[in-house]
C-alpha cells in the first residue's frame, strides 16, 4: 500500500455563494484526492492585495496517496470545475474558489509550479487563523515556528471575523457506522485487507485483521494440497475462531464501529473446496459448534475479482508460497463464496465487482465502493 501524504490546504472564495463554493471544493477534494481529516470554521476577511468583496476562507487537512505535485494538478482541476477563471494578469483577482497547498508531509518543495510551504504563509492572517484552528502545533519546516506562533507574530493586521457558517465533512454522508460490524471478504489477492484498512482509518473504526502468516501448514499445502488440506483447514478454523472471539470481545458492538477483513465462515468455504467428503462432514460438525457463538457482521461485503486479475495481484505481492496457486483453485473459491452468499437469505451481504477497479491508485474507485456499500 502506498504511503499516505498529509497536506494542509487553504480555501477561499469571494464571488457568488462563497460558502457553497468552498463546500463543493471540499467535496471534490474528498472524492478525488483523499480523506478530509479536519475542517476549520469559515472566516470572513477583506480582499488581500486588491479591492473586491470580502472573502470566505477556511483550511482543511487531507490524507492522500497522491504526491503533492499530483494534488496540485487535481486542485487546479477542481478550481476549473467550480468556475475559476485564470486571466493573464499577474495581479490578484476575485475568484469563485482559490485552493492553495500550505504544508506537505513531503517537506520543502520548490519547482516552477509549486513552492511548499507556501512562501507568504507567515504574512497572511486569513490563512493563519483557520489553519491555527485545526493545526496550531504544526511547525513551519523553514521558519521553525508553529502555526500558532506564526499567527501570534504575524505583521498582518487585517480584520478577520469567524462566521457562524458551518462546513460539512463529505464522508459524513457515508454512514458506515450504521452497520456496527462490517466485514470485507474476498478471494486470495482480492484486496480485502487493503480496503478494510482504508475504511477503518478513514472512518475511525476498530480494525480486526486475519493473522495467518505464521501458519506452518500453508506453504506445505500449496505444494501438496490433498495431503495437507485437513490439518491446514482445522488449524485455520481454530485460529480464526479464537482470534475473532478475542478481538470482538474487546469492543462493544453497540457503541464501537468494527471493520474486519475476514469472517470465520470463510473456513467453511475453503474447506468445502479443499477437503474430501468424509473430512468435510467431520469439519462441518466442529465448525457449526463454533460458529453459533460468534457475533455476525451487520454488513458482509464480498469483493469479486476475476481470476486473471487475482493471479496478477498474487504475483505482484510476491509471497513465494502463493505463486503456484492454480487458476482452477481460485475459480472454485470464488464459486464457494458466491454460493454461500446466495444461501444466506438472512445475511446482509453485497457482492461488489472490483475487477476493473484500483481503489488504492484511484480515489474515485474507492469512493464508488463506498457508494455501493451504502446504497
């Protein structure tokens, strides 16, 4: 998974419905760039450097997988989308929306198109006021002062007034916590763990991840499936049951939002594919005793990937013991999951086809998954 960048962005508008333009800019930032972690209040300020109507100004903190240079391009597209007209004149102008990168976790950046930290930050109270509200302890990497200190020491004496207007975080529209316990499932290499981590991080959820890297039977199974299927599936069942029971016991499913990247029922699906008939009958008896005691997810998501894409993902992540997994085995696992979901009429489940999506590289793909979950 890519490393997350942290960006501080200022927003300003002094044409038309200023609040609406800023709100739309935050929405577009969320859907195309990354998670909007913090939003300041709205500050009304006089036009700085030219005569015009007062501005509305705000600041946001964004977490993104894109580089700062890529974010700059995306912000300019948002400005264009919201009617920003860029003339040839070098002087300041009124605008529907103005989006500037103030800080980046990449540190100092100086190119023809971008300078970070913003070179005039310390002289602009209309940026410092809202920024101090949400990132007062952030230190300027060159001036070695926090934002709060910069605000205290600025020579800008402009009159800044905080308004009663409120901005809405776009992710509040995705009420994932309504499910209380959300399970993301999928075939080998489908991306279930990556998606579970994204959702948990963005929506402040408790995260439960399957831990099986130390299973001694797994590499042996991929070498000789028939011989090692039963000990592998029994060890997985015992481990999943114990860990899931322990993990869920830490949380209150009535007050906590929990996201997991597996459900213990996957043991049945894999076992039905790998075990001989007599072995499976015995296995199912043990499974039924365990399963009845576990909490069931409020929403069960199955990420469907076609087999070709699964093999590509498996090869890309480079686990040696997975490289010999046959396509036929993945096909059977997919069919097992789909049959399970169809057989559970009381189960709140959704199948989301992600074969053509890359929700790590493309923010819009991730947003489309959130919309499918919630709709």
